C-alpha cells in the first residue's frame, strides 16, 4: 500500500522519480501535459506487472513508440528533458 501511495504521489507531484530526474526523464500524458493523480496511481499499480517475466518492458525496445505496459494502461509517455 505504501508503494502505491508514495509512487503515485511522487509521480504526480514531480512527474518523475529520483532516477528519472537524474537522467532527464519526465512522465507526462500523451498530450504532454502533467499527469493527474489518477493516472499516476494507475501507472504505479500496473508497474509491477511490467516486470513479470519482463514482458511489459519489451515494448520499450521493440515498439515504435517505446511505451511500457504501465505507460500504455495509464495513457502516459516518458519524455526527455534537460536534467
């Protein structure tokens, strides 16, 4: 439960985790606006399923839009910004 609250809170308030911030990445809606608390919560809840056998992460390297399972479900994208 704490994972969801903290993960969604950080994702919503900052739009990125500490790791994403260090490499200059930010999570936004598909239209490039800031994500909502609901989208951050959905993304955080689905995130562990992306790691089951790594199947949810394969689209990051194989798909044209490079979106993981949790991004597709939440309707978000990860973009590069300067750190």
